[in-house]
């Protein structure tokens, strides 16, 4: 299995631009999580899906952030418009059930908004 | 509310020393899972171990060992005979069925092993 695949690995964009981060979970996993990592706030959960349905988006910081999971093999996290304070590493993770196999993380997308 | 506390922000040791990373958790759930992840300088998050709340048996995997004590709500991680390659940030995390399986992370402990 290729693991959780995130793209792009690095993204540099100008303030005000739209940014889309992509994630392909492990095949067969029914949970998908989006995390953000910053020095100040550590690893924080933004949103997670179960069977493609958003379950908890209480961690999404603002309306500028949106996430979708149109099918079991693909999810996006979109920021529109982007701001410098959105600069962070964004991780996607997937799991089979919530605890059976642990959570597998992608390599992350390092976003820099200038 | 669930919470994970890793009080040690940074630890520095010399190679071959033993080192223990502390993790204290809070949860009202009786069924929960505890995890340790390693984040090396390359940035990925590597799964190390998962323990459930009903299994307090300590676990050893090579130079790594974990001590789970429900009485003190702790899940500490010990590296024996540390090596330079152990240098990384280590995260303790908690999830529970009643909280929808969300994985809550501690702030991490940055371990530096010097030759």
C-alpha cells in the first residue's frame, strides 16, 4: 500500500490567493482527518470524515477554510482567501475505524503564504 | 474534555544514555487509546505504539519501552541506549470512542541525542 498521499508537498502562494490541498487516504480506510501543525498551536485537528461524511469541523478556524470528501479515495482542504497566518504544515491522516489500526499520516503539505 | 500534557518541551542527552519522555492524559471515558508518534527532522509522523485502556501491560520493542499506569494517568516512553537517529519530536496522543475517535495530541517533546 502506498500509504496516505498528500499533494503538493510544498506550496508557496500570495496572500489572497486560493489554496487547495489534496489527500488520498489508504484504500479501505473509513476515517479521514485533516490536521494543522504550527509552532504556536502544535498539532490541531481541523476536521474529520467518516465514510465521506464530515463528522466534526469544530476545529476549522474560519469560514475561509473548507473541506470536502467527494468519494472514499479523495479529500480536499481549501483556503480562500489565504492569509500569512495560515502558513503551517497540513497533515492528512486516515484510519480503519477509530482505533483498530492506529492512524496513518501523510507526509504533509508545507504551506507558506507570503 | 480530553487533554494530553507533555511537560518536557526539550530534552538533550548524550548517546547511549537512557531517556524517558513523560505523558499525562485526561479523559472521562473508560475506553480510550493512547499513542506515541515520532516526527523526525524530515517532518513525517511515524506511528510507534497504540495501547488501549484495558491493557496496562508494559511493552518493549527493541530499545523502546512504554509504561502505562492508569492510576496516575500516565503513558511514559523510555528509550534505552539512545542513538543520534532517535533525535526527533515525540508526540503522545489520546483518542476515545465516545469522543468520536478524534486523536488529541500533546505539545510534543523534542529529543536531541548528541554523539
